[in-house]
């Protein structure tokens, strides 16, 4: 299974990962539209990203969520009805949504955040 591994003790809370993610997927620099969330209100920093647990897949009434051959949960927007059951059941609050967007979104372990992190606080690993 391909996942992002976070190292909160290394994070410098520069938010470069959030910026890179939202720019790639939503074409704007907006923390609310990032699949990774950095909260610098605690020390070590809280880094929230999907761990590919599959809870959301089981909750989806339209089978819009599936697990690919790398173990990454993917959303088929054509099947998604925007019920947000996946958001409601996510134990890590990593399935995300924002006002005005019909479909939820989550980390697919693409690695853009890894490349943007100057502190090497995020890595892609296979478990």
C-alpha cells in the first residue's frame, strides 16, 4: 500500500505542502483545498493526511470510491452523488470537502507535497 508518512517533529509549518497540493488539484493556493493539513498550533505540529484505511470505501452508497492496485483510495467523480458519507465516517478527517464543491477529495499519495517540503517532513512509503 502506498501512503504518505509524516514526520511532525521535522515539520517547520511553512505550509509549502498545502500550497503545492491545492495548486496542483484546484489551481489555486488555498489551504482549504489541500489534501494535507498542517496545524501549527501544537508542538510537534499536527500533520493530517489520509492513511488509506478504507473506511470511506465501505460507506459509499454508489461505489464511487475504490482501492487501486497500489492500495490508494480513488474517487470516481462520475459515480459520486455528493452525499458526503465518506467525509462523515472518515476517522482521521482526511476525506475533505469545501463549500461550493460537489465532490469530496482526499490524498492520493501523488507526492507533490513531498517534493515541496524543505524539511523532509513527508515521505511516500509502501507498507
